[in-house]
C-alpha cells in the first residue's frame, strides 16, 4: 500500500510574484532492439542459456548505463547517453548534490535562506518552521558559494519561454515548467533540526550530446513528479494561481558511525525531458522512480561519505527507469523499462571518468534478477571494467 504523506501547501503570496545519446549511425549503433527482444533471443530456435541471457542484459546496460560502470562523462559530446545515464546523472548532479550543497551552505551561513515559523499552511509540516532558498539567481549564487561555478548555467525557474521551440503538449508544458525550492526543516529535537532537506519543483541543466550533426549543447529539464513522490509542495502566488510539484527529501542522519550518512526519505520520482535526438521532432522523457522506506533494508536508499572520503551510493530498489528513443534508419522505438538495484563505491563515484589515474570504482548492480558485480579502474581517462559476477561472461 502506498504510504501517503499528503499534500503540503506553502503560500508565498507576500513574497513571490508570478512570472510570465548516440552518434550519426544511430543511438544504439544500429543495435536498437528493446530489452524484451534481446532477452528472447532463442539462439536460432535452440534453448537460451543463462550465459546468453546475462550477456544480452549486459549489452543493454552498456548501451543504456555506462554510468553504472564509471565510463560516463556528461561534458563529452561523443559519450552516448542512455536512459540509465540520464537518470543517474540527473539524480547525482541534481537533487542529491543540490541537497548536499544546500546543507553545507546552511551549516556555514544560513543568511541566504529565509525563515518561516510555520513552513506549510497545511499538511504534515504545518506546525514546523523551515528555512527556504528560492529564486533562480538566489539559488545559483548561494550554491556556487560552496560549489564554485557548478550552477552557473543551471536554470532554477523554467518558464514557458525557456521551453519554446520544443514540441510539447500543454500537459507537458505544465509538468516541465516551474520553480525550484530548497527547504530545510526545523525540529523540536535539537539533534534532528535542520537535517531534513527537500528539493522540489523544476530545474534545467546542461550536458553535451552529439549525433554527428550540428547540435552538441543539450539541456535536461527535470521535474520532481508529484504523482509518484510521497511529498508534494503547492506554491500559491499573488494572483492566486497555484503550482504543485513533487519533492525529494534527503535526511542527514546525525547518528552515523562512519562519516556522513544521507537517507532518501520514502518514495521519490522525477522525469527528465530531453530534446537531443534528431531522429524525431518530438521531445523524449525518462522516468526514474526510487522505492525507499527508512528502516527497511530491502528498499532503503542511502548515500554515505565515509570518514576516509570513500563514497557509497546504495539504491536497493528502483521500480522504474523507463524511456524511448526513436530510430529511423533501422526503425525502432527503442523502448526500455528497467527495474533493479544500483550500488557504487569509491572515492569519486559520480564523476569517475574525470578521477585520478588508478582510481577504483566498485559496483554491484542487479537488473532482471542478474547480478553484475566487479570494479572499474581509471587509466588516465580510459576505463577498464572487470566482472566478478557473472563469472561466465566478460565485460
């Protein structure tokens, strides 16, 4: 049964005013069959072996999720971006990093935030105060102060003008326009206060993707999904219009026994809008849903920065990573729907390809009930990956 937190309404009428991957030979290098077709390979009428099934699944993961193995660079236009790449890069660079940077800034200097004694007008946090960081320039300036230059080209207020020129329905425009808000909650318990950070709304950020034509500078627009997320925030503006978006809640557990432990509170979901595929005039979106329930070892999603600087991302239950990518030369919708788990460990797990020579990334991922475990080594930007599971195949 879905645990419903309820809609949280935040009225800012006196504060706010309403305003206004692949290459030229195909995204999959002409191997654009979907996962169901790959997994139903019957070896010319014979019985498909477990090794063949595992190899077919690995081939899909290598096309859709080089991020899983550390061989991913968002700033390299020649690196094809698959569905898992879009999802994981967005999660790591987006709500997770935004929450970490906001917490770091708040602990250092909270003057960039404004305080509301009663954060929400209704809902779970109606009797709780909070600090809020809001506004495109305000967020960029504040977060850049702790993570220099990172957010210069980000957009924390995506309006209709900024999605013009994209082939969007009105429903899509409504979903992928809006404002980002960062909320840090007070608490009566001194140990708990200011450790619950929400990232809500819509934001956009750049990446590079080339199909061998003209366009290399691309944009992801990210919308926190209010339908599938446990948390919602409704903004009410001066003209009495409202906007409801989902929120991702990350809680810094003060009882951590090894470094810093950040917990993803309850289920969260977001959608990533891309417009990079020249095979179609349509936009294409990727959905990402994480099942996380505090205290439940089979679903609890966490990010830890150990005292020795080793980072560990553990997402044991991903119910959906899905999307489609049109291909015309060898006609295919390239629809994919992944579920499983992701585990990354190392000193630079989110930008591994740019890490120091000799850096090691350990991984253990489960997709379609197949475990892919091993490690990648960075050799001056060239990533070498070795599998320990399955033992029957090589990367």
